[in-house]
């Protein structure tokens, strides 16, 4: 019997799956309610955005009635800056389930508009936050407890190279040896090659039986994380992987406003050198850090990918009501 094609107006996920998704999100909210972490909401539009060289953002022009000129506003890639402003105002432990937007690739594991779970724990370091995320994973995905491996050990085990001491020349040679000469030959940024080797050569070998935390990323990839007091070559940052998916990115949060400003400015210099436009620095966020961020750790988790794992789906569109193509 010939099957008629599904009408284009239909959701990309079936209704039964969307009900299961709703139950998972209810479970997540209950997880935090039991731990006295309260839910907040922050804006999706902001006057500033992330400076990360590898991040592309959406912007729009706001016809501000209070100004003679249009104002550029940015769709947020994460609620991080606004949530940290709440922490500086004395919020205590908080979480948010929010829409985030990234003007990047789309495919089986990516949609430009996606749902992010982000939470912050005053008094936690990154190790304690990994423990809590591990508990959430076991609750939502019903998986085994996670393994843990340092970024350095992962490179040594799977590539026989130390990412913390290897020179740019050594990394380029390794990349060319593995078939990435077209990328590595002229690349002058060490972290770009490290990310290439990690995503193509390390990730496929980890987290296939149970989730895996990779921690202690190079200090040059600290983003908004603290530099380790035990080893200044690494940042107190972790990522979580499971079954071929990157699920989470977490930090023991940097609270030093001048250092954070320097990182933002370095990012903009890197963007300028690459021919990309610079982005405005979030002065509200830096003022909040200057007022005082409590010692805390925070993590962002991709909810759509979490639902994919929980429900055994291989394509992100099968857990979304509508993906970007039929929104």
C-alpha cells in the first residue's frame, strides 16, 4: 500500500513523543524542587552577546521608541550572563529552562533554536556539580553512573599526545597524519586544532557505554571558568558526553571582573584578526561581577539532546514540535 507523505503542517515529533518530553521536563523541575533550587526567567533579547570566536549569533534591529536610532539586540546563546547577575543580587541556587539561539549548523543533533537547562550552585565546585549532573542523568536517562577523564588523559590515551605541552607544530603534524591536512596546514590557532582532534578522534571513543565527563580543559579554553590553583595550565571546566552527543558544559565560575574583561577583549581581538565583526561587551554582567559573584559552579545542558537519549531518538527533529524548517 502506498503511504501518503506527511502534511507539511504536522509537527516534526509525534504527539506521543511530545507528551513524553513534557513528562521529562516535569521530572527535571521536580529534581530541582527537591533540592531547593528555584526556577527563574531571564530575557531572550540582550544588548550584548557572547564574544566566543567559534560562536555565531542572531541579531535584530529594535525600533526603540525612546531613541532616534534603531538598537541592535541579540538573541541569547545562553541565559548565563543574566543568571549570574541574579546570583550577584543574592538569588542563591537557581535554574532555568530556556530557549537559546545559535546561528550555526543544523542537522541530526542541531537546531538553531533549542531548549537549554542551566543551573548554578553557590558553594559548589565543579566536582560537586558533576556529581549532581550525574544524578540528574541517571534520573532522566536511566543510565549508568558517569566515568570521568581529564582532557589531558583523553588525548594521551587516544592520540598519544599531551595537549597541555604539545607545540602548535606538533599538533599540526598530528592533524596532518590523521588526514586533516586541508584544515591543519595553514591553521595558526592551537585551540582550533585541539578542538578538531578532540571532536573527531577523542569523542567517538568515549561515553559509548555510560556517560563520560571530560574535565580540566586547557586554560586557553577557560571561557568563563576559573584557572586551577593546582595547575595553571588548566581551567576548572568540564563537558559531558554520552552516545555520541555533547550534552553539557560546566564551570567553576570565574568571579574576577578585570580578568573576565581581558578574556572578552582577547576574544574580540581574535574575531577581528579572523575578519569577523566584534561584539559589544556586556557591561551589566561585568558590573555585577565587580559587585561580587558568590563562589559557585554552573552548567548548561541541552534539553533536546537529553530527551533524544531518554526516548531513544536519533534525530533532534523527532523530539521537537517543529524544527527550523517547518516553524
